[in-house]
C-alpha cells in the first residue's frame, strides 16, 4: 500500500495548502461525548440520513424542523408506541416526506435503539466504546439490526454524530484503489471491506490522525 504521507501531500496541494486542508476536516467527538448524547439524537440523525438517501438533501433539510415536531423529538420509547393508525396518519402528513417505507424505518430503529440500550446502557455508549480498528464490524452491526442503515447511510449517521469513522465514498474508494487496495468501484464484499479496514488501520498507525480525517484527506487527494 502507498504511504499515507504521499496521499496527504497530494490532498494538501489540491486544496491550497495544509491550513486550507485542515479546515475541511470533520469534527471528532470523544467517546464520553458520544456516550452522553441521548438516543433521541441518534434516532433523529438516523431518520435524517435515511430520508436524505436517494433524495434531494435540501428538501429534507428544509422540512427537518417539522420532522422533529411530528416525531415528538424522536424519543425511542414514544416512537415504539405509535399505533398502525398513527403510522398511517404520518404517511399522509404533508409536513414531512410521505415515504411509507422510510417512515416505518423510524419505528424499527426506535426498537433497535431500545434493544441496544437494554444491553449496553445506550446506543451512544456502544458506539463510543466501539474500536476504530473494527469500524466495518460496526457498519455490519447497524445494517443487521437497524432498518435502512446499510451502505453509506449508517456510515454517515456515525460521521454526523461525531464518531471517528471513515466513509466509503466514491472518491475514498478511488484513493484506495490508487494506493494499491484490491477492491472494486463498489466495495461491498467482506473481503473488500476487510481490506479497506486494514488500509485505514495502517494509515492511522502511520499518521496518528483520526480515521475520519484520513478518510476526508483521501477524498481530497482525488482529482
């Protein structure tokens, strides 16, 4: 694999210098801060990313205050109590985006968060303690137990909440390929994901940078 220092140098040159590149780095929150964040905020972010997937983000953003109001601020313990009739009314509410399958995912993910809370105390405690050396394991866990949290959706939820994670965007994939990783343009197999994790672990060890910064630098290194 190519040394990360070379990738970092390319990104810095493309973005106008090291200072300019640093300003593009995502915020990373501590495990304690992640653990202290209420599960309502995780359910809110899951819902937002799910509705943004395959849709115009600015429309979701424009309606987001109404989403928060319609879903009572996303407390999982209340969302799981929604009756089928209430769900039907939500699916007809013009204040939100009336996609039934995505609306149903809100209640499914509320159950998911409550299940996690019973075992680990809260979803924030789980992700705060999850090691960076096995992020692909966290992605798989969210995909398996949550609803519509596979692919980049789950990764974006974690990044937006401040978890130190890479996001496997098209540019990140191209950077990995250029660096020598034997992966396809759409790496989804266990073998490919393991290779991606191995590459990021090596670059993290080399640079000492957070995984999320390495990921963004990779993306910035691509023309």
